[in-house]
């Protein structure tokens, strides 16, 4: 019998498998898609997330990030990451390829199949596969993303009353003009600018308004001018609705990790960092036979992020608070810097 079956071979699922391997646990990853996976993503890894990846032997190439800058029209405010060190802008495909290579080097098997809903008993769980029989394990970690079939199948989906928000991502072939993650605030959208290579910049747009990237960029004249004439690399990708909620993260021997366990918004750029931390907490919980304790650890891990993100998203819905965000951050640079350093070091 395996110790763990991981459903989902994205960054969080692969990180969970690497954590399991480090603890001497037998683990198999099940992923129905083949090869290197891409998705809409801000592509900025905070210093804490980069440190956690390096501890797993994962060090993806990219562009160094030293802080965060908020921009609204001709006003801006910046803060560095401080003692946390540097983060890194990393293409999603580069991150996934590096994780896949590290998993392969560790000898962890990745099965190309669609995983069904695990059947549980007192001794373990049986996960049916679309391509062959089933896998038997003591526990299952479901890292199958925002639209988690495992979360739905277990009846753990919880309704979300907030207005839906969506994300779009595009790459522009242009020399990066900053080593900060820039967050441009428009009338009804935010544009994240992350340098991810020597001549490549990622632009991720978050909004409740469903428009194309080009249509959204009309709201950001300063950013649009920066990108004028730059070739668009690849195709635009989208994601959403972003907000997801689960009634709990543990159902017997099945644990939800990453976006599968709930997601607020991409506004703070902490997705990868939080996902890797959750993967570690889930694996450590089952390694000591305390799967139920993961739910408590999950709440501790996400408490600050949830409070901050809900506050920012709430402000984005109201025109006056939204317009006041950057000016207020400029008037209170110490507070803004503290928030940025907190995000960086978590």
C-alpha cells in the first residue's frame, strides 16, 4: 500500500510529492494532462515561497524581484522585501518544468490518468484511475485546483456570495523596466506586471469585468505606453471565477491542498507560497497520523492572507476606497512597507 496518492500534478501537487519523498513516504502523483502545464498566473514568487521551493531542491530560473510598487495614474508608492531577501518572477511553464524534473530525479511516479473519487475505509483509500484499475493508499491529497472535482465529489463545496472575479495573463517581449512587482490600479481592474526574463514581462489582469486584455489595458494608459510596440508572446490565458470555498479541508483520509481547499483572490500574489506551505502541512499531518489536524494548521497558515486579501478585494468594489488606496499607501509608507514585508516573509 502507498502512503499517499496525490491527485493533481500542478505545482502544489508536485511539491506535496516532494515533501512526502523527503519524509520517506511512498507517494504517487496522478495527473490527467501530459507534459508541462501552463495557466493564468501572476508568476511572481515571494521570497518565502522561493525559500520553500529551494528547500525541496527546486530553484527555477527567472528574474529577481526586490519589492512591490502600487501605481495609480501618475502616483506610485514602493516598498522593498527587506530582510526576507529577493523573490523571483518565474514563467509558470518554467516552474512546472523544474518541479517535474525534480520529481523525476527523486524517482516519484507520475501516472497519466484521470483520478476518480476515492473510496475510503478504516485502513485506507482506493482511488480509481481512468487508465488502469486503482491505487490503494493510506491517505489522498487532492491538489486538483480551483475547480476541484474531489472537493465537489465529497460535498465540501461551499457557496460564495461575493461577485465573481476573473484573471487574465499575457506575456510581452520587452525589456523589464523594474525589479518590482507592479500593481496598476484602474477604475475596475488591477494589472500585475512581473518581469519573468531578460526580455519578457508578464501582465496579469484581475477584475469582475469580463473583457479582453487589450480592452482592460485601455484603463492603464501609463502601462499601455510602456508596452507599446512590444510583441505579444504566446496566447492569452484566463482563469476564474477565482473565489472558492470549502466547508472543511479534511474528509476522512482525503485532504484538500492548494486552490482545491479554498481560494480568495490573486490580489496579494501569494498563491504558490501558500500552496507549497499547505502541501508541507498536509504531508506532515498524515506522516504523524493526524490528518484531522491539517484543517487547524490550514487555518493558521491562511489567516493573515485571508484577512488581508478580503480587505483589499472589499476595497476594490467601492469606488472611493479603491481610488484612495494608492494615495493612502503614499501617505503611510511605513504601513505599506510593513504589509509588503509581511507578505514577503510568510
